[in-house]
C-alpha cells in the first residue's frame, strides 16, 4: 500500500491538487489506514462526497463529561446521512485523536460507518491536533486521487471537532496551513473546524491552520447540549455540501446558513 500511496500522491501533485513539497510528513500506518476505502469497482454513484470526521478524544473531553455527547453527536451525523437522498453517493471516514491517533475506518458507505460507543470512544491523553490534521488530509488526498484516477469525480469535506489547542504534535500550525491552502485552492475540498469550550481562542487556532473563517464554528459552552448542537450543525452543513449547495474552496462558508 505504501508504494501505491506514494504514486497516488505523486498524481495529486501532477494534477495540481497539492504543490510539490507540501506533503512532507510521515506516510506511516495512520495515513495508510486513513487512505483505505471502498474499491472503485464497487462504487456506482456518478460522483462521490468524501466525509472525513476527526474527533478529539483527549482527557479534557472526559474531564468535562462530554464523552456521551460526542458519541451522540457522531451517531446523529451518521443517522442524518443514512436518511438523506445523498446516502448512496457519500463515503465516510472516522478518526479519533488524543496522544495517539486511531482510524476507526477509512472511506466506507454510510451503512458500514462505525458508531461511537463506550467501547471505541473514551477520553484520555493530550491533543495531537496538528498531526491528525496533516495525516488525515494526506490520506484524503490519496483516496480522492484514487477515485479521480478511476474516472469518478469527488469532493471532500474534512471536519475536526476539538475542545482544546494542540499539545504534543510534531507538525506545526504552519505546516497545516500550507496543506490547507493548497487543497482549498484546488476547489475540491471543504475544510471545517469546530471548537467547543472556553479553553482556547479557536478562531485563531483555525485561522493558523488555514481554515477559512466561514468554516469555523465555536461553541463557548463546554456542555453536552452545546456539543450536540455543534454536531447538528456539522450534520446539516455536511449534507448541504454533499448536495452541491456549498462550493468547495476558500469561500465555502460551511457554517453559513
């Protein structure tokens, strides 16, 4: 897979999705796992929307008693797509991150999407936000390129949900921003950021990572109700994006009504 991954990323550079030298991070096991997905011959939709959800699983989530709200919100997002007309053209990937990253699954149909529960989602550890962002975007670029190389057009929506700033990443906000800018300029990607709680200046964090202002949602109250409301906004916006009502790129306005 690593050889195929490098080839796909080279194709992405050649097609102008990313600039030469932007994808300089480690193409390790997380990227390989994240770039996995449904085989091209099993995709019947004429075009595809790739939804990538990155969910903070750090200790502060547990300390704030938000674990069940995260599970509920992610489950509601899956339910929303399951009940939408676009369900057959959507492939979903799910990551969680703390001091370690986990790819619960790569790009699978809605019916096969994992739902968070007490067994697969518990808070604990630091917040490797930047590493997760870079790895997940790289994985998405690779899988999306596989689809395009096979003749299937696709758009990508990547959403991170966190309650804190980065702690412990080897990558910087600047590296995130370079990758984000490239992908947004390709007009094939929507990049969105959800910050929950009073512990960080999330607008500044998102801007430093290259996320456009119209794609940033901040819930200052670190409560279960506020977090569920944030996931509801993500669900509605992601469905609108899959319907083509939100154009990819720097002016996406993911959270704009």
